[in-house]
C-alpha cells in the first residue's frame, strides 16, 4: 500500500499561532485517514452516483472504476500547478472573511475556508472539508443544486467517509 504525504504547501491568512497549530493538526488527520486501510476499502466499495471528472483541458469523463478513483485520490496530482503525480498532497489554503453561510470553496488549486468557520468547527470537520475541496483540486465535481445524487458524488461521499473513519478512530482512543 502506497504511503501518502500531506503537506501544508501554502497557508494564507493564518495570522495567529493557534490557526497554524490547528492547520498542523488537521494536516495530520488528513494524512492519517488517507493512509488508513479501512478508509481506502470504503472508497473501493463506495456507491458513487456521480463519477464526473474534469481534466485540465476541461474535458469531462466518468470514472466507472473505483480503483481509478482511489488511485487519483492518492496520486497527489493537483491541477493548475503543473505537478505530476508524486503521491504527496499539497494543500494550499486561504482563510477569508465573509458573511455568507458557506464554509468555503475552491478556486483552481486553492482551497478557501471562512476564517470564522475554521476557528469554530472541529478539527475533524475541517479535515473533511479540506478533503472535499481537494477532490475538486484534482478534478472531481458535483451538482451545485441539492440534487438527489449530490451526496453520492466523489467529493461529498469521500469527504463523509473520511469524517466517519476519523470519528470511529476517536472512539477507539476513548475505549
Ligand atoms: Zn464541492
């Protein structure tokens, strides 16, 4: 099994030490979950209803084989950066202020997270959000209205599987 590294490649707007400390904790959680064998098996068995993948030229394809979805997930091949697959996730995160209700979004290779949500939500929640947005960075997409299949798209379903896996691990620590 290929071991993946996760790197906080570029952090913008993390003005306080506690913001940086949290980014490091979240980075470790993401690294833990994407290297977790149970998590990877969940991805291989996942029932995706939306498998669209947009390549760097803007062409949309459907990835029908879950093992290829998993391979893309661990490849570390971010779009818009010119990087090839290096099995290293480079997270580029910008914290921003806004009065909208969203937690964040992605623009090209950058993940945007609302500062207030970042500070108030749990490490696990932020890990799941960064994983979701990172799946956009590598090319996966979903519907932007609340369709029936949206929770079964690659970013939503994998983000939730990661959160579930981390939650069960927290439980392991307690018992
Ligand atoms: Zn999304």
